[in-house]
């Protein structure tokens, strides 16, 4: 896993904005969700992205980044701090 990360991810990083960033969101009745975003970074050819590092013995589906409720929530919470690249 470390070897793959070193070879496939690290060379694409241009700037790291945060690591293990605490996030939280609360609804109107006081329910709160908290989390830790693994990495927010500028990725070559893509722009600023939120990365959630997972380990698995099988590959994730190609669209899992789009369909992930966790990443959608993190993006919503951080969209003002790290606006989507245009």
C-alpha cells in the first residue's frame, strides 16, 4: 500500500492544504456529524481535491468517488474553504 501510494499519488501532488482536517456539520435540531478528511491537496491536471484514503483487497468502482456519501459530505462542508477548481 505504501509503495503504491508513493508511486501513484505522491508524484501527482502539487500542494498539500491539509492532512487529517477535522470537519463537522450540524442540522437545525442539533444532530452533529464529525469526521477527519485525510488529505486536501492540489493534484496535477485536476485542481484542489479532497482525498479519503481507503485500504482494501479489491479495487473500488471507478465512480465510487462520485457516489461516496462520505466524500460528498466532506465536499459540502469544505466547499467554501476549498472551492472547486474551474
